[in-house]
C-alpha cells in the first residue's frame, strides 16, 4: 500500500476518533471540508501552503487567519499538527478518510445516481426517500448525467449497483436474441 494512503488513513482516523469523542462528527466534517475545498479552489493558497521553503509558523498563521473564526479549535489544532509533520499536501485525502468514517459512524451512505437526463427535484427527493427506506440509512445523493444510458438511471451505493437504465435493458434483450439464433 502506498505510504501516503497509510498516512492519510492514520490522520483521518485520528481526527475521527477525536470528533467521535466530542460528539461532533457532522460539524467536524463540515469544517474539514470547508478548509480542504477552500484550499483546492484557490491555486495560490494551495501553492503557498505546500511551499517547501515557507516556515511552518507562516503556514499555521495563514490557516489561523483564514479559518479561526469558522472552525472549532480542535480542527485548527489538527491542521497545525498536519503542518508540523509536513503532511499538509495530504489533507484532502485525510478529509476523505474522515468523511467515510464519519458517515459510517452516523449511519450515512453515499449514493451516486447517474441518469440519462437531469432529475427534477421531486424525482430526486422520491428516489432519495426510496433509497433511505431500502438501506435503512440516511442517504447523501450525488447526481450526474450520462446520455449513454439512453433512459432510466443507475445507483451506486458502496459496492452495490442498481441498474435501471434503458441501455442495460437493451443489452439484456440483445443477449437473449443472440442466444436464440
């Protein structure tokens, strides 16, 4: 396993255990995501925080000025530790590990819904409700459009795939026709 993956898992699990102990899984996820997304969206900030010749104090000061009034002290301290240990470039991976653990801990499943056409708000809400009923968990649904499906949709939840696409139905029909010949 890649060393960076191991490190990201170690840090992600560490902040998860702290947040679990403080009963702040959801809030910590929101705040870590805020920091990670802000840095990812700002190339100059990302370059600045990952610069090898910049002092750790300058990096921590920047994080403090940008986020101190927006995040819990524990999240700020986590960022400082990551900076002190020269691991800040792995922060997005750490946040992904944390989010996966937090979702599991809160009984949340991520679902990727791919449809041939964008779903209306009503369709998305109905599908989300049905998926929550099926899984017994809260669903965080992400959507994407893929016209290759022709019609219908697919849902990916963990390693489970629900395929209700017209493209799959046509493939199945073709296979049946080919078997008869």
